[in-house]
């Protein structure tokens, strides 16, 4: 079960184990007050990233601000498809989606 299943209603989630034996979990978070975050990424049940994806909104979503304060992740990101400039507001990095995706490390498993 997701780490907060008793307090929050995470609609969708998946989990796996990386090569170092760290449990990695990615899920969508929505609570009873309809606050939602597109992606919550945890390592060994500790929140690493909160990620919200928008088409053009460069103001941090109220839900992302709420969960950033409540869960204190390593990093909170709002990824925006149409963004003029990178910025940071209320501890949330607002980045261009395409550029962020291009910079992700990609490695094929040789299995």
C-alpha cells in the first residue's frame, strides 16, 4: 500500500525496487478535499519529489503548495509545457517541461 493510504486516497500507484535495494514508489495523490498532486515519488517511503504538470500556469498550484508544506519533500516541481522563464516560488521550482524531460538520465537495462 502507498505510505499514506490510511490518511489519503491515492488513486493510482506503482512500486519497484532499484538495483541498490531501495523501494521506489510513484503515485497520484488526491485527498478528500480534492487536493491533488500528479506525481509523488518516494524512496523507502520517504517523499523525494512532488511533481505537478501544467500546460501554461506558472503559479504554483494550491495543492502543490499544501503538500509541499505538509510532506516536506526533497524537491517540489511544477513542470509547465509553455513557460517563458524558470522560477522558484514558495520553495517550488517552476520549470519548462520539455527541458526537464531532456535532462533526465536515461539508461537501458542490459537484461
